[in-house]
C-alpha cells in the first residue's frame, strides 16, 4: 500500500488520480481549500469502501504558514510518503497579494511546491521509489522569468505570471536534485496536455471566454491520467525527468540551467527567512 499526497486533489486531474489510488488500495491525502469538494472526495472514498484510507486536509497552499501546517500534519500521521503530486492551480485575472505579502501565483505555483517538496523529503526517503510529480511544468525557456520582478508588481499579466511559475517549477526541480544529490527521489515534471478540468480561478470576461474554449478543446481527464500514471507506476530512472505530454524534454539544456536554479534557490531562502 502506497501513501500518496495530492495537492489539488479535490478537483480535476488530482481528484481523478486520488480515486484511482483509493481503488487500488492506497492511502491518499488530498489537499484543497474547498470543504465541500474535500467532503465529496471522502464520500466517494466511502462508496469505494476506502473511507479509512482517505484524508482531506483543508488548507490554502498560497500561504506559507498553511504549507507548514500541512507538512506537520502529514509528517505526524505518515512516516512514509511514496508519491507527492503537486497539482494545485488557481487562475487570477487580476493580481492578488496574499495576507503574507506574496503575489498569489508565485505563492501557490512556486513557494508551495518548494515548501512541500523540501518539507516531506524525509518521509519520501523512507520508501523504495519515491516520486515527486509536478504538473505545472516543463515551461519553456529562461526568458520567461522576470528576475527583477518575480512577483509581477508591474504589468501583471495572468498568463505570463503562470508561465513564469512553470519555469520556476523547473528550476525548483533542478535545485532539489542538486540539494539532495544522493536522494532516491525521482522528480518528474509533466505537462499532461490541455485537459477539460475545473480550471479553478477568478476570471474576467475575456479570460472566462478563453477558458470555456480551452475546456471544450481539452482532452478528457482520463487521457491525462494515462500520462500521469505512466510515470507514477514506472518512475523514470533518472533523478530528474521532464515530459511535454508523451515527449521527453532534455533537462540538461539551458532552460534547466543549474546557475539559475541556484539563484532562485538563494532568493527563495531569503524570502522565506
Ligand atoms: N487542465 C489543464 O489543461 C492543464 C494543463 C497543463 C498543466 N495543468 C496542471 O495540472 C494541475 C492540475 O490542474 P487541473 O486543471 O486538474 O486543476 P483544477 O481542476 O482547476 O483543480 C485545481 C485544484 O487546485 C486546488 N487549489 C486551488 N487553489 C488552491 C489553494 N490556494 N490551496 C490549495 N489548493 C488549491 C483546487 O482545490 P479547491 O478548489 O478545493 O481549493 C483544486 O483541487 C495544475 O498544476 C495545472 O497547472 C493543467
């Protein structure tokens, strides 16, 4: 029996993945903000007679303190974590700053992933083939990063902010593998392809129309799950791998530059101090 932690596990691909693992007999922890959606996962688990193996943690992962609380809660109840899926997403048409002072995309798509990966590494290391699967990348080249304005204080554009976070997630993965060179953790970056999911977020008229069209064009969640499970069931051998849908992405090229990864890592440590 595996222990699988899924952020964004209350909706979309994360929820579908949670139910598959529950059917397989695994222990599943889903994290999300919405209590009703969390209860729906628990109810579905009951229907599968898997209620005892499902756990919902209600938390706003755009807050550092909430990530720390989630890590403490998971670590206190689970000695081991086999799989950590990083899949929380939230679209914001207008810039939003969290109560802790971080731009919300930066906080949810990047800082949360940073905190959870590092925060649960001890539990991951207890298992034979631990995997961290981040669904937000891989994301293009380094020019997407506004090093002098990482939190989009100027000229906020939601797609650019989210695109940058995909890139930051790539560098996070590089920095993670450099930080734990002897780790057993396989870090996998996967773009599962455009998928018809909830697309949670706050939209203006233009972005709402766009997302409706994206949902119409998107593949069914089941198709994305095939891609996700391919890596979870047979983790790639290398410490870091990346895939655009079914195609491997070279993680040794300039977009995964280790100096940029170190730079981001140092900036992050300072921000979190
Ligand atoms: N759908 C696509 O076409 C696509 C394509 C490429 C990559 N991806 C990536 O795949 C992952 C899953 O996407 P999806 O489309 O399946 O998502 P989705 O259906 O929109 O669901 C988003 C999930 O994130 C959770 N979430 C949102 N804000 C949160 C917060 N502040 N704290 C904690 N949880 C939060 C939501 O839970 P609550 O509602 O309970 O808060 C929900 O479970 C994301 O990382 C996304 O970027 C998606």
